[in-house]
């Protein structure tokens, strides 16, 4: 991209500058990102001497999508602004949804309580003390009907953050559309449904990895046929980063999980150019702004190349990496919580400069409890100010061409590819088998734990400054007013669940569950019978019990091991 003589002149000039002009002392002996990736003091054309504009950068909306997945990016429309919401009962969460929509939010993002996430009902003894505490409680389709009361689901995009029981939640959304007369083809949104990252980092599971993978593939197959505008899986690096990984590990392990799903779909006989456009991704955005921008750009480029070269994807849509971003929950501090507004702003800006398709900004009080209404409004206003006032949304890939950004993008891509090749080697040439084997052998846990420990050691030594925690501390009230979940929420939830059970047709429920069991035995797609079971008002726990009876409890297997 640069003339050889010009590059040599730049190198000579830099050498002279370092010897004659560079005199001032620097604040630290070494400068590095949150991931401990060392950065240079200055970048020049010599750092990107091998950059090929067409193959490495190109133009927005064209492979390799380094500069963005769409031609005009936010000049056409801004990213989808989502705020993760859910607590107590469906009625309470519906009120929060209505509030957020009135305040200008353009997409819903549903948080579920722990019993729902783990596929058990609110009246299960294991649910004691957890109903509605970390998200909304959902036991049956009746809860969904209340949750989306007054909301036109054909006009808004909805994201569901749920994994082991994701197929049931997906079925409820499909059933709700059927009940409302909304064509399934008009449903828009995303199901997280990324079981590999659960076994790697977040650790919410019900059945073992291989049957979990099969169900994820079932949902992808069903989506291709029934809900072509709905993303059945959001391959999630967010939780990998929250567990303590570096930026490169987050991106590499996330793409590896995505490629593993691709390989399983191909083995199922699906056409890559039919299902690949429905895959979406979910990344973290941390404090090192330039590292984060480089991570997003490198991920798009690497994904475009691998989907084409390894899996034969030909359509642009199949090679286009689309992703949601959430600011880093792990970075929020309980000390001086208002400082979190600044952290979130920086992280959100990184997501926008990196070309995200949707964005969630954390609330400043989330290190203390569920976010208050005021904190949620500030978080949403942060996005709106970036979109409307900062100018960051006015130029496509505004940092593209920066010597520093392009060098960091190259370095990030190289580090990611090293991990991908290692995972592929573990699986004897298969990324999917490498993921499964890596989970079984603890490979991912070790890699993440080592990075997490190394970061914490730097914080303890004061090498990594966390404002308000190990520097710039003050005496403060550590028990501010926070949102409290109504303790009566569980009682109201149990009353609705009991009423649904008493009013439904038990014979219809039993028949639907038996059909699900039969299809499991015969290796058929499980989504149609789950939709039927949901419409009969079978509970979350009853449906998930069918899978446990077939495959056993992975939780018990791990505990015994």
C-alpha cells in the first residue's frame, strides 16, 4: 500500500526523531491494554507496510467487512438500542418494557431469573429464594402473554438472553406470534442459545455438551424454515470476557464456537448459504478503546475469510459478521458507582467506532443490584448522546486507516487465528470436535483462568489502575438506595402457575410431552413438538424434564466427577 522508498524514509525519520527529539520521560516503563497487550508509543506507515487495501480493508458492506458489515452503517440508521430488562413477575417487567419503549429504546432485551434459565419451574424446591430475583420468572406461555401485553412483536426486535432452556423460550415466542396472528416470518430478534460458551465460561447447563449442541442445531434448522428474520443463536463472547479472558481469547473462542455450530449444521445437511445469514454474535466492550475497536474489525475480517475458505460460503450475507455489544459488567465498581457512567460511555463509544449492530449500555448501579429506573435512563441516554451529539455515527469506520488501529487489528487477527488453529488441532482438523474435546479436557477453563489471575495480580500490584478501587479512593456510603424486588413477586408467580395448571387440558399436555419424547428417541427436530407443548401450557420444567430423562443431568455428572 505504501511505496518502498517512502517507507524507508519514514523509518529513517523515526529513528532520527527518537534520538534527537524524544527526550521526555514517560509515566510508565510499559504501556499495555486491559488484556496486557503491549502498545507502542507511536505508529507509522512502517507498522502497516504489508497492508493490502482491497483484501485487508476493502469498503463497508463488502468482504472482508473490516470497515463495517453494511455500506452506510449509522448514516442509514443507528444501531439498535437495547437495555437488558427483567425482574419479578411478567407484569413488572412489562411495565419496564413499556417505559423503555416510551423513552426511545428500539429493541427489547429480556433477562430471565435463575429458575427459568436452568429450566425449572417457580414452584420447584430448588427455586426457593430465586424467583424473579435476577430476571423475570417464566413458567408457561401464560407468562409470555403478560410479558408482551400491549407490545407489537411484529414491530420490535426482541433479544432473549437464555441458554439451556432457550428452545422452550423460542417456542413460546413462536406460539405467541401464532396466537396474535403475526406471521412467523415477521418475527425479529435474537435467541442467545449458545451452549458452548456455557460449558466454557458461564456454566449454566442442564444436559451434556453433545445433546446440547444437537438442540442448538435443531433451532437453527427450524429458524431457516419458519422464522427467517429471527436469529436462533447469538454466539456469545461476552461471558467469556466476563470470566476473565483477554480480548483476543474472547474473540477467538467466540468465533470458534460459531464455526463449530457451522460444522454441525453442515453435517446435518443444511446449506451454509441458507443458515449462515441467521447466525449472530455478541461481544463485550471493555475499557481499552483501541483494542476493542481492533477486536471488532479483526473479527469481521477473519470471519469473512474463514467462512469462505473453510466452509464454502459464497453469499455476502453468509460471510458478514453481525454482532451485538454490551458494555463490560466486570468493569463496574461498587465503589463510587457514578464513575461507571464514564466507563460505560467509553465502552459504548468503542462499540460504535467498531461498528456494532446493537448495543446495551450497563447502568451505573449494576455492581450493587438490579438497575434503578434512573440508572437505566442514564444508560439509554448515553447511547442517544453518542448517536445524536458526538458525531461518532456520522462517518463509516472513522478510525479506519489509522496506523495504530490497523496495526492493532492485524495483531489481534493473528492472535485469534493462532487460537483457532490450536482448537482445530485439538479436534484433529474439526473446530467442533476441538471445542467438545477442549471442554472435556478443561482447555478453555485453564486459558481463561490464567488470564484472569494475571489481570488481578496486576491490579493488586497497582500496575492496572481501577479508579476508586486501588487509586483515587474516598470515604463513602457503600449502601445507597437500590432497586428492591417485591418479596410478594414469588407468591403472585406461584398463583398464576397454579391457575394455569388447574385450567389446562392435562391430556393434551401429556400427549405433547410424549410426542417430544418420541421425536427425541427417533432423532427428529425437537422444535415442532416443543411449540405444541408450549401451546398446551406445559411448563418449562415439564418440557426440560423430558430432555433430562433422555440424556441425564450434566450437573450431576460433573458433581460426581
